[in-house]
C-alpha cells in the first residue's frame, strides 16, 4: 500500500511555457513602416545569405549577375522566404542540413548507434559470371 501512495505522490506536472515562445515579428523598423510583417528568423536568413553572396560575389554564378538589385536584394529575399516557409521531413531547413551533414560524417557500421565489431575482415568476391541467353525467336533464320 505504501508503494502505491509513493508513486501517486510524485506526479508529472506538465508545463505549457512553450506556448509563450512566440517568434518576434517586426512591422516597422524605427519610423519606417514595412509593407509586410517580417519575422526574426527571416531577417537572420536574409542577412546570412547576403553575407555569403557578398563573399562569393567573384565566384560564378554570382560573378555573372550584373544587376546589383537582383544579386544583393532579390536573391537573399528569396532565400529567406523559401527557408522560412519550407520544412524538410518536418524539420526546419538548417536542422535538416545539419542532420544530412552529420549522417555523412558518422560511422556507418552501427546498429542502434552502437559500434559493430567485425570478427573477420569483409572481402568482396569480384568474380562476375556473364551468361548470354538467347530467345527462341533469335535462332530462327528469316528469308
């Protein structure tokens, strides 16, 4: 009886503090009113992609773009909009990119994230047998 009371004494209390984690939305910068609302993550993606384009401006294909407005405004706006709206496998794009890179660099010889020890070295038999098959139609001589 005491064990049952001890388990009931320690109950999990759910916290709803994540409800209040609302992303920052800007409607104006200083006295300048923006034509549409912009989130904080969109601003970060815009600035980040703008910096990357500035560093890579001498590298093709960015060196081939003559329009400064297109290169330094339209492309970063498009990247920021795309990244804020798109999710890959239910993840944000930067988390998806992180998981792809982490997968490429981790060891693949694992089961349930535990290393596998191979008792003997794995060798591949490289001999390949080639068999030519002929259909009955191919053996018939036509006039």
